[in-house]
C-alpha cells in the first residue's frame, strides 16, 4: 500500500495548469467532518471548526507526517502544521519540499507553514497549497535561522509592521482557506512588535495567531514570557490567540490558559516527549482526569508505529536515517542505556529496529522508571542563528 498522499510540487511554468486541473477535481480543502467529544471545547479557525483547542507546533525534522499520523491516532489533536516550507523552493518544484508537504487523509486537518519575503510568490504558493488540499496556510514569522532571516523571512518579518501586514493581506485575499501566523514576541526585548502585528493581522482577516513567548534574540533560553503572550491576547478583539512555549503538562496548559487568556495551546517538544498530551488535555477538560498514563510497553508501541509509518512513507533506508534524529527523544524517555542508544543512532534496517524493540521489551524499564515522568526538554544546539 502506498501510504503517502502525494502530488508532485509545482514548477513555475506548469503551475497554472496544475491548479486548474486540480481545482476541477479536488475537494480536499473542504472542512473535515468533525465529531465533537462531549465536554471538549472546539476551536473556530475561520471557516473550520476544530475538535479541540490543542495544536501540534511544527518542529522541523521531527513532526513529519508519519509522526503526525501516529499522534493523531492517540486522539485530542485539533490541527497539525507542517514544518516551514520555502515558497520559492515549492514553486521551483524542489523534491525536498514536496517531502515536507506529504500527507494523507489520516493526517487531516493539516496546515502548511510557508516562509518567504515576496508577497506575490507567497500568494501563488498559498493558492497552490489550497488546491493541494491544505486546510490552512500558516505564515512563519518566528524562525530565527540566518538563512531565512537574511532574506527578510521568518522573524525578520516582525521588524517591519506595515510591510508585513501588506504581505499578509495579499495572501489572505488570495485564498479561501484560513490563513494563520506563527510568530515570537518580537526581535528582541526592546522590540515586542507582536501585539501591534496581531492587531493589524486581525484587521486584514487572519484567522488565528500562534505566539511563542520568546524573542528571536532569546532563541530557546529563559522561561516563556507569559505576560508577553497576554499582551498579544489583549491587543486583539476577537481573533483567537494560540499560546506556545514549554507546555508539557496539564499544569503548564492550565497556567497558559489562565494567565494569558489564550484560546488554544500549541505544543511542540512536549509532544515529542509525550505524544499522549493532546488526548490527556481533552480528558482533563472532560473529567478533570488525565486518563490512562501510558506505561513502558505503550511507549515502545508508539515508537514502533512511528518508525513503521516512516518506512511505509520513505522506504527502509531513508526512514532509518530520519528516525535516528528522533531516537534521541525516545532515549530520553525510555532511558535504554548507552548501547541501545548507540544502535538507535546507527539505525539502517527494519531488522535492526525490531532487534532493538525486542531487547527493550525483554529488558523492561530501567530501575526507577516511572510512567508519566518527564525529562528535560532538549533545545537546538549552537548559536540560535544557525540551528
Ligand atoms: C528542532 C525545532 C524545530 C522547529 N521548527 C519550527 C518550524 O519549522 N516552524 C515553526 O514555526 N517553529 C519551529 N520551531 C518552534 C516550535 O514550533 C515552538 O514554537 C517552540 O519549540 C516552542 O514550543 P515548545 O516548547 O512547545 O516546543 C522549532 C523548534 C525546534 C526545537
């Protein structure tokens, strides 16, 4: 079975034709039918009603589509977003970029996150993505990396309120699906432009804004600035704000809701450590309880599901190389010891993976391992402009 739901990315010359062709057949951008869970609050994202208030924040290299599908199977997730995709590369038909947007019906609703600095190019890419089946377009204004920022994209967009608002308006007016923005508080502490930007985005029709409560200069250091997120919530009239940063427990989520007044919560690294977090948040809303806390074997089951979905999508070799990166996160939780960790980092074949799983199961959890215990959240290494 081919798992991926994959269209070739556009190239400039054929783009218009492909959009025409797909527009005549595609109904993929229609709002998915949702079955609300009693007691779980829904989230209105423009024309879409999402079945919870909990979002998977994009983590480039990690929240690929096999991971998203495995997390969705656990329940509770409102919407996931792809990692950032260069609109220039998308329009040029880059193979790598088409991999970033690969998806399947089980991975809906999905927002595609785009970055760039040219309004026309970004609108064209957004239109292509709308026809491809994206449920929403998310514009990246938080990425701190030099290669993105030096061309005026990512967090550099937060330095030019008027120009960025105009660019966002162009995209909103170019598509029918909801357009959202994900940004930080501002470039640095002297320039918290997020409240001003959020207000302007609301006026041009943006459906929601996610705020990672740190500045570009901060990278991932220090605590999330809750007051900074609240300032954005207070700056807008009705547009929902999604609070993001360091949420990895019910208590963190509760604090984010109560102290910022945000309408939803975005979770990135906390979901790598605990993919059940979305289901647990919904269970907490319904009953005041977490639901069952997954033990050691269920954690291994999840890791296996993730790896096997990767193999279906990418084939044995590519999947194994991709999985090595995630192995670090699984090791943090499962604490398998140096030798198995090393084997995960060298993974090449499905047979090796099955051997690792068999060893983990027969060894059982390490001494003092507790279900639900959360290790520290890892942050990208090196200067923030390069990670
Ligand atoms: C490895 C890594 C990759 C990331 N990639 C993206 C990305 O592609 N797009 C984006 O908007 N944010 C990206 N982020 C930022 C996260 O979406 C999120 O805003 C940040 O990690 C704080 O939330 P968390 O504490 O829940 O992880 C990335 C963060 C990390 C650590």
